């Protein structure tokens, strides 16, 4: 798969989740970081975007156990990005 096409598709999917909260959390991270993600991270992001918004929201709020593996690693990147935004 052409990675530039994948990046465009992922950026669109991340900013059109269906809820404003998910668009802001995930879309903001993707918009700021999509060009620097490795191929493995792009694949992990694609898998992450397959998850339902309620699950992602629960993970972000700490209301549910964080996923393991590549989903957990992607969630950690998103949470670090959010923490940086909140401290600026």
C-alpha cells in the first residue's frame, strides 16, 4: 500500500469519527503526527481506528483497562500527546 495514500485516509478517518470528542482527541494527534509515524505505527493507527468510539473514550478516561499490544502502544502515544497539550 502506498503510505502517502494511507496517511491521507487515516487522517480523514481520524477527523471524522462521529463524535466531537473523538475527532478532537484522535484527529488532533493524527494531524500533528501523521507524517512522523513509522510504517508499523501507521498500521497500528489503522487498527486503532477500527475500535468503537465508546471503547476509545473509556480507555482515555481510564474507565476501562487499556488494550495491550499495538493498540495499547498507539493509545499511549495519543495520551502523551494529550498530556503535552494540556500542559502547554
